[in-house]
C-alpha cells in the first residue's frame, strides 16, 4: 500500500515472498532435517506467483474508498476462518492456542482501523468482520 504505483507494489510483494519463503523453509530444514524446502515450497511457489496480482490490487486500498474494503474482505475472511479453527482448539484444550485466538480477533479489528482513514469505512469494516 505504501508503494508509489500499483506495479511497484506488485513487484515489492513478489520479491518479499520470493526471498522470505525459501528462507523460512531452509531454516526449518536445519532443525528438522526432513527436506521441508522441497516438500512445502512447491505449494508456496504458487502463492509467491499470486503475489504479483495481489500486490497490484492491494495498492488500491490506499485510495480510502469503499471498494478498498472489498479488496480487504478476502483477507478478513481468511483470518476469520483461521480464528474459527483456533477458537475451537482453544475451547477444547484451554489455554492452548489462546494467544493465537486473541491475535486473530485483534487483527480482524485492527486491519480496517489501521488501513482506512474514512470513519464510515472503518466502522463498516469492523462490523462486517464479525457478521461474515
């Protein structure tokens, strides 16, 4: 969002994932010794390539318009789905995953509040998070 153009945003997002994901798997491989890099990264390469259009589209959230919230909704849905899974795990074996559950809830509130400046969009974003 802080890039100078949508193209710049797409390239920055792509390069970030291109560098960060292999590093994560290589570091995990040092400790587990089970060839995680080649096992997991073949799936993450698709997400890395998807960073190009997602970074391009994500740039337009900074325009502070109603359609910026539409761009954010898939991320909120994914966070909400993750929250549901961890909430059930927390309820099943409390306090396990309590911090993850709190983090997901706070991110559903913080994302719309931090990204948008328009009060109406912020309010709709926060309310929509808990009604989807």
